[in-house]
């Protein structure tokens, strides 16, 4: 590895920030700038390069030349992970406090100031702050695990708040070097998901740590990145990814026992089911049978070792999906997974006595009876506005002009709907005034209805200033004065339809299946031409009550 060639003119830094990088020359300057432009400037930045083959070395050396606080370290061979670059940089770090940053992310401007102040206020082993997630495709910003970092506090050991195991990022924390050295705590090399093991060890070994509610880390999420560019956590389609996650869980389990924290096993198991397995479960509808069989072969042996109490803490829809996987009822697991996050009804249920179970097959074991019991979903007793149905698009075809012809099947397993035809509508709402398209659902057999509807996409109301965004149409059922709105599930694959909506504010409209989650029907609007170049920028600059007037003014000018 290459060390910095000259002594440092600066005094000892307060904090060392390690920026790990591999073939990311384009984003590395942004990450380094976020570390250098801190409100607390007495830092050193070590760029730890995992033997990049692109322009990263020249970019990193230029950054080193431009600021004496920057040091460039290049590994002699690619390690294939995050651990080795962090560990090599840790050997060179001169500061008593350490932070870690990935080259595609950023620190907030006052991250060092906030976390260092918490260290200086009270002697703790590490401090941690909030993480801001930024979608690179939409710019949408959310907080990672906001409920865990909502208030400033010092925690006297992880046993006091085991839910913090969910916050397993190493990059949202500032560690006391003495704490890491005292326990010989380093990132495990040769494995992926090293943060999960490292963070579990840090939590268990720390006598106390302080939580700061302000954001300290900006995590950029690229959900649609190509497989070569996707982060490890976004490569869930790879079975090696599944194997790596499970391997790390075994290592954490062993550490909990060795360190005397076996009492945390149920909390850790719950975190694995609720976070790790839940991510794979959301993707199940998009996987083929061979993948699913290999997936369950890897996952199911480990599921058998988990605490029953961890399963009991999950929402019922997640318990159903996991149990169907454990029984290798793969097609049913895919159907159940489409209800995750939106809670749609099963196609079929089985009732034995007063208990209702998922699917047409009665459960055959005590575990299956416990996990597939959907009685608590109250399919037969919820008030009609909250009743659970399942609406699936059987076919989707472009019609004349800018119309879309849908054939829809509705499943009503609890027989909530009266006999005979049902009044229904498709609701699309990109503007305040929704588009409502009525149609009729006719009974096919008890609990199943079908109907056809034509959507006229040219007449969908859009905001005066134009619209950039996505909407998922809803299906509305009517029963007297009561209405029920539920998600509309699309075929998981169908040819994407693109059309130009003409007018004073032209838009490109894309009709596609949702590529994540339940796979709802998805409509995506994108302004084009003058709408994109003139109207929207003008309207965004018009503040408050002037917004509508500015939109009308621009529209008039374009006539």
C-alpha cells in the first residue's frame, strides 16, 4: 500500500475521516469535499482506494495535492469489500476519533461538530447521528430508522435499547480510537455485510454511547442502478448475496454467545426477519421458480434456528410469507408477498371452526397453524371502508386514441360483497381533482368478480403548472353510501407503453408495472418541451399565492 510521502505540517487532527473508494472517480470529490468542508475543520481525510482501475488514483492524488489534510492510500490488490480499505486506513489514522464515509455518499456540514461535541460532553465509546437517505432518481429525502434517533440521549449499553440493532450502519457513527483498540475491534475481512457484524460487536462491547438526533450522514440510494454499479445491498437478485447475509448472521450469533449477550438473540432474530428477510420478501413476485428453490434452500435451515418470539413480533402478512417459504409453497409465497406494505386479501382462505387460514390448503402442523392464521386480519368483520379485497389486472391493452383497456378480477375471500354486479371505479389523482372512471364488476363465482374498464389518459386532470411524478391507480368499490379504496395489482411484466399527451403543457406519459413492492399499475408523467424548460422553472420561482397566477400567465403566453 502507498503511504503519504511527506510529514504533515498540521497538528494532530481531532478526527480522522476515512473515505473508501473503488472505481468511483466521478463521485469521490463530492465525498471528500463534504469531509473537508466541516464546520469543525481540524480533520484529516484518508482516501482508501481498494485498487481502483478507473481514473480514481489520479483524482485522489489531485485531491491530496489540493489540501494538506488529505492523504491517499492505495491497496496493492483489490479486496472486494469495504473492510480491508477501512482497516488499512485505521492503521494510519492519527486522530483520537474516527469516522467512515463511502465515496458515493456525503457527511452533513456539521457532522463532525455534532458527534465530537457529544464525545466531549460525556465519555462514551462512540456517538451516532441520524442518516438522511436521498433517492438519486427522484431527489426524495427520508430518514433512516428515524424512530431510533429521535432524541438526544446516552445509552448505557445495548441491553438497555436492543431495538438499536436495526441501526447497523458503521458510517453514521464516530468511534473513540481507544475503544476500538481496547477490544481489537476491526472490520471483518473477506465477507460482505461487514457493517452488521462490526456494529453488533460495537454495540455489545460499548459501555455507553450517545445518540444525536440531527443528520450526520447523507446516504444516496440508486434503486435502479445497473447490476455492475449497484451497491451490495441492492444486489439481492444474486444468491451469493443471500448466502453472505446468512453467513454474517451466524457470525453475529456466535459473537452474542461468546460475549455474554445471548439474551439479545430474540431481538437480533427479529431484526433479521423484519429487515433482511423483509427486503428479499418484497422481491419474491419477480423471481423465477429456480431462484426461489435455491433461495429457500439457503434460507430455510437458518430460519429453523430463530426464536419463535421473533416470529410473533412480525406483522401477520410477513409471517404468512415466511411460513409459505418454509413450506416451499413458492407460488403462494409470491402471491402473499404482493400484499406486503399494502395489505391486500389472499385469493382464498380456509376456515376451521372460528379460525381462518391463508390459502385453500388446511395447515398441517402446529407451526403452520400458528403462522398462517389470518383471523386477526378480520377479513369478515372490518368496516366496509377498511375491508380487504384483492384487485388484479388480468389484461392490459392500448385502446383507440390515448385509452387503456383493462380487464380486472376482484377476489373477496370473506364474501363481503352482496350477490350480483358491483359498482366500481378506477381513481387516478395526479391533481387535486381526481379522474374517476366507473365500471361494473360481475360475479364469476362466489367471492370472485370480473369487469372491463377503459381509461382515457388524455382526460386525466394535471396541475396547472404541470406534473412530474408517479401515481398508482386505485380501485373504488361502492356499497350504499360507503366506499372502499384498494390498490390495483398489475401483471408483473407487460410492454411499457409511452405516449405524448399534447396540449399547452405537453407531457410524456409512461404506463408500466411497478418495479418494486406489490407491482401495482404505475403511471408516470414527465413534462417535455417548453413545459419542462420554461413553465415549471417559472412556477417554482413563484412563491405562495402567486403560484396559480404564474402558471396561468405562462400558459396564456404559450397559446
